[in-house]
């Protein structure tokens, strides 16, 4: 697994991001001109927070709309 949650408290958690997920963070930072990988995560948190549990939509180059919501396995709804 490329993302691993370590020690956690009510106010802080340690997360290790490696392999392809870390490379994806680096590419996103480069593609969007974001300062570094931690700022990519801050941006993602802001977008998801603003969505307030609703789908995130993006417009593709052909004008069609894609909607994104977390998969059930990410939501903890499956064993």
C-alpha cells in the first residue's frame, strides 16, 4: 500500500505516502504550479471540504461532465 496511516490522536495523524501515490502528488504539484506535495494535499482537503459531501464535477475537453465521489471501500462501508 502506498498510503499508510501511522500514529493518530484527536488533533494529528502521521501519514506516509510512497511509490506511485507520491509520484502522483509530485506530478499534480508540477501540473498545477503548486509549491509542494503537502500543498497539494491542502488543496484537495479544501476542495473536498467545499463540496461538503457532494460529488466533485469536472468538465472534460469534449464538454462532458464527470462526477467523482469516494468509492464505498474508501468510505468504510465495506469490510
